[in-house]
């Protein structure tokens, strides 16, 4: 998990942040590459390869390194309409944090 994800979770509140982290860990521990209603691959972008939908409106973007068998959570945000908000700010792939932090 990138360090910036802790800030993402904190911005959502202590109780919700912990619930999201726990739910993400449970879902991703079994098969992070499965394609389900809540787990899907993203179009090619510089941020993440996969998306996990939790509690209806929250998104966990992550990457999977199959050679090292690791999962890296890149960011956690809230989906509002067609936009993703991370720490209360509308997020776009052009403003990617993947190379900026963590």
C-alpha cells in the first residue's frame, strides 16, 4: 500500500477508512485478478490496472505484480457520478500521484 493511501483513508473518516481497508484486504486476498461485479480491469492508464468497488460508491485502485505476487493499493476514493474524488478533490489520471508520492 502506498503511503498516500493512508491519507486517502483518513480523509474518509476513521471508522469508514478502517472498514474499507478491512473489506479490501478480504476481497483482494482470495483472487485479485478475478473479474466480478465488484472487481474489474481498467483501461490502460498510468495509475492502476484494477479497480475494486466497495460499499457501492467507494473505489480502491490497485496493481498486481504477478512475478513478485504482490498487490499495491494505489488510491482510495469516492465515486460521485462519473467522477472519482480522492481526499475531497476530483481525481483525473492526468494528475496521477503514481509517480509523485509513495
